């Protein structure tokens, strides 16, 4: 697979998680030398070869389930419809997301706080910057 990365500004649409729709408003995103991607499919086989460091956040199934239903309730999704959606989402996760843990360079415990995960990510960024500076590379 050949991937071309363009250094152009983009207007990224805002997503409404309650209505599951993209809004007309956008956020301007500018090119960067260091990009952190977060999301369910960032380690998918079509993307992983363009990623230098792959991090997977592992969280036990029961915790994922509890968090998902709490979020669904806050978005007005409850009952059988919420259960069916969770079942579908979870089946997709078992096929496409959870197996990517095996190819990750780093696996982080998802039972920690968001602040701790942010601290680990910052340490990784600092290490990358340090290595590139010592090797006379630029980000």
C-alpha cells in the first residue's frame, strides 16, 4: 500500500454523539510533524504501516460494557435498542479492534485514569523529541 500524506489544512466536521450526525460546523486542523491519532480503528491494517508508534489501551470487557451503557444512557439510548447496539458494536470490536493489541508497541492499562494515560503519552512524546534532537533529526 502506498500512502501519500499531504501537508494541508483541513476542516474537520464536528460530530454529535447524541444524534450520531456530523454537524455543519468544522474545526480547522493544521499540518503537524507529530500527530497523535486516537480512536477505535487507528491500528487497522490499512493504517498501521504509516504509524511509527502503536499504543493500545486495554480495558476489560465488563468495564467497557459498563462505560458504554453509562454513555448510552447519557445520550438517551436505553432498553432493548441500546442492548442491540452494544451487541453489534461489541461484535465488530472483537473482529477488528481487540486483535490489534497484538501488533501494538505499547499496551496501556485502561483501568488507570485519563490523567495517567495523558502523562504516559506525554512521556512518549518527550522521548521521541529527545531522540530526534540527539540524532539531529527534525520532527
